[in-house]
C-alpha cells in the first residue's frame, strides 16, 4: 500500500533533530514582525515572508547568518519567545508528531532583561504546560545546544543549565552551529561532564566535507554520543565505528538537498539510502522546518518516494527511532505501544 501524503500525515512521528528558532514558521515570524512593525513603524527589519523565500534557502553561506542577523532580532523578547515556542509545538502536533526533542542554544537578551537561565526556564514551562494537557498527543522534551563558536566557559555554563533544568524537561546536550568553525576538541571535557551526569549527547557530525576531517570525527566519536546529526561526509571505517557503537543517526533530507550539503545528488543520492540498511536507529528529521518548509510528514513521503519504502519499511524506521530517544523508559514504552496498536498501516 502506498506511502503517500495522506498516510505520512496520519503516521505517528518522532522528531529528534529540530532547532527551535529554525522551526518557527514564516507565518509565525510574520505575525511577530507585524506586531512589532505596528508598534514601531520605523522598524528596519524586512518582512519574514520576503526575507525567507517561499521555496526555502539554497545557500549554506546565507543560512547560518539568517539566525544571528535576522530571526534573533524578531524573537528575543519574552512575549515573542513564548508565542513562537507555542506555535512551534502546535505546528509539530498538527503534522502528526507524537514525540519531539526540540533543541535550542541558551540565549541571553540583556536589552530585554533575559538571562540564559530565564530563556531556558521560559521554554521549559511552555513545553510542560503543553505536555500536561491531555488533549495534546505530542510530548516534547528539550535538548540544550552548544554552538561551535562558544567559548569553553560558555559551553560549561550550558551544561550547568542543562543539569539545573533536567528535572523540568531537559534530556540532552547538542553540539551545533556553522561547521566551518573548527576547534571543537576543546569541548571534550564539557561533553564528558554531561555524559557522566547521564544527559543524552547528540552531535552535528560531518556536515561539510571541510569539517569532516578524521581528526574531528574520531574526536566526536570518543565523546560517546547517543545520536549524531546529518552524518554526510563519512568514510567506511568511521561508518563501521558508528554502527559498532550503536549510535542513532538523525537524517535531514530536505535540509541537505536544499543546501546541497551532499553535493548535487538530490534526494536519490542522499546517504539515507545507505543508513537505512545499517543496523542503527534512523530518525528522519526536519532540522529547521521554518526555513526549509518541509514538515516531517513530507520528509517521510520523500524518503518513501525516492527510496521505494513500503509501509512496513516505514514502521521499522519509526520503531528504530523510538530506541534512540533521550526521553524516559516510560516515554519509550508509550511510543512502542502506540506503534503496535496503530491500525493506519493497513489503510
Ligand atoms: C545545517 N543545519 C544546521 N547545522 C548546524 N547548526 C544548525 C543547523 N540549523 C540550525 N543550527 C543551529 O541552531 C541555531 C538556531 O536555533 P536555536 O537558536 O538554537 O534555537 C542556529 O544559530 C545554529 O547554530
């Protein structure tokens, strides 16, 4: 039976690689912009519907600056952070996502009296009230990101925040940011501390050929991540080690294709084709659905179209992803039961 859009939108889905700020839709950003523009007509920021083109972004050089030079200017005060986080949750839920590990880089906004601690607790309180509503089928948890540009002291501060807020919904730590920024080895003690404290570890891995040096990739694997993201420019012996360690992979098809991160191979040439046959959990993910505009249901549909997946292949993918989540055993069991009991496989 076909894995079409009707099927993938009803499919209960697990999203494990979604950056909060990148997941804010153009429509939501536009709503925030409208309020600010009405209050301050001289506001020099472009309308998000213009700044982020309808077909997404196609150049990695303009992609990373979009956050610091544009989106952060719209979403740095408390009402915008709260409003956009609520919208991100409801967008994922409307797309049939049942479990979400959202990630974000703690960000202080002194102009709005927001500390990193307040930023994290604000987002967590929105996630908790979402999860507490029995009408919501989506459960969300938070991963804190360390940006490759951070200093070691900033990275340690992020681990401190993750540990402090763990009882309120932080489940892991991520390494993200522009992969052309080198020098990641300095973060080893930070991730070691997080690992020893029992936080889940996920790392952006081999995103660009230039960053996928043997030195960097072996270093990242020494940190014993539970999952790695993108996993594009990886040669045989490193793939073997990933499989040997049982590291889950978070694969973002549309992001990689739109930014041509794996060259010109398009969807057919995406490394999902290799990883789906490896003995590791694979979580199809959106990365930044606000920018790339391809929701998770569409990522499943695209994978099915380009790699000829049947409904049983999709079932195996989803069930494999369950085992790689950083959430509790109770959460895993909720998802296993959901997949066993879901009757949508048969139409
Ligand atoms: C190719 N895709 C990617 N690779 C690496 N890092 C990425 C990313 N997409 C997003 N980010 C990271 O997430 C931040 C925005 O969300 P938060 O403010 O943290 O919620 C970006 O500034 C970037 O550091």
